[in-house]
C-alpha cells in the first residue's frame, strides 16, 4: 500500500457545556493547550503535538470524528486515491479550517464510523518533566479508540487487509466468528478495537497512564471533587491485553478509559492471541462484573458529510453474553 498510518491521533467530541467539561478533564490531569468560546483543546503530559482531544460546544453530545496520524502529507493524497477507488466519498478539510491541524481527509468508514487522517499538527511543549503540572491521573497520551459495530469481521477484514493494521488479540465464539478484535499500527495492543453491538458508536477513548497508582489517584481526586458517580467500572485488570483499567463517564456521557500495562507487539512473528467467548478470564482478570451501562451505552457518531447522527444497525451475530473489550 502507498500510505503509512502511524497511530490513533485525536478525537473530536461534541459536548453541551464547555465549563463543566473543562472542570472534569482538568480534574483528570489533561493539559489545556488552547480554547475559545466554542471549543477546548486538550493534550497529555507526554504529547508534543497541540492536542489529542477536542471538545466542541454543541446542542447535543456526539462524536464528530476519530483521527489517525499518518507519516506524511503525501499519505493523505494516497489515502484519498484509495478511498475514491473504493467508491467511498472523500471530504477534504483544508489547512486553516481546523485549528492547529493541517489539511485532513475525512471519510465514513466501512462500519459507518467518522474517520479522519492528518499528517501535520502544530507542536506543543512536552510536559513530561514539568512535574508541577502532573495532577489527577497524570494523563500521558492518547492510546486507542474502541468502537461498537454491527459486523466486527467486516471491519477486521478491511482494516487488516486494506489499511495495513495488525491484530494482537481477538474473541471468537463456537461458530468461528470474530466477536471482538484489537488492531494496531503502533507497537502496542491496539489503536482501535471493535466489539459486536448496536452501531456504529464510539464506546470509549483510551488514554495511557504512566503507572498503576495513577488509576487510584484518579479515583481519589474525582471522589474528593464530587465526581464519584463518574466512575463507571474499575479499577481492574483486563484478561484481554493484560492492562489495568478505569472507565469514566464525562458530563455528557462520553466514556473515557484510563489505561496502563499492556505489552509490545512489534515483532514480525507475533501471533494474535485467541480468546474463547465463554472464557471468563477474558472479561475481567479479577472476576468482577461490569455494569449494564458498559454494554448498552455508547456515544453516537456523526456523518462526516451531512453532520447528522448516523443511523444505527443491529449486530449481524446473534445476541449472546457481551464480550469485554479494552
């Protein structure tokens, strides 16, 4: 293929109250790079780019786009050619139409998710050793997206065989159908995961923490500031990915995962790990169950061309006990 997708790069969320959202994300330790009356740009302490999370003030919560960083501007042209040949309508966002980002390519992907690719973003100061800025969960960087889609195998085949992603782990049922899959471009467990369910919807955005204690710090800080009800699930350890996790809901219900402790996947002979759908260890390694909201609720996404919410479809696989995805 003629393009090189590097990693999960940023997400753009619509929120109804910027000040409430600002207070929540600042409590977690996100760094505000810039803002105006209509939007806020956040980044993690480790990130050297302008932002990894954009919050836009709108009437209703939604996901505008999830974005991947590519190696060069030329990759954007190659991606546009690729999608045009596939019959997928391409939307160019020219440089200057979005703050801090160069031109981007937006498409509605094979599952109906709004996906964007960008090559250039304004730099920002890395605060890794500015320890007086390390607060809350001390969020370091964006790590992955998790998406609920009606056909996981369709998404899996497209991203593996046509976009160059690799699979680290997957869940399979008795009928040999893939119920969930963890796909990556960077050498970690995933940049994106797909889980079987009503979709397309964004289940969560995962942000990397430097150590397990930061999960506890997040719980303590949130509770002390009156955000205890925002803690939805965890802390715990996933069987899938082996990572430690904490799931939170922001003031508009968007789900954030704080994440630490997965593993290296860069070796060319790395083999994807298969989990049986009925294996209880795949769910939560320590055995505690997730609340119903974790399975049933997720953020609706927008069409990149109409800016209207995308119609939802039921999953193609028959309903079974839901799978846990990190």
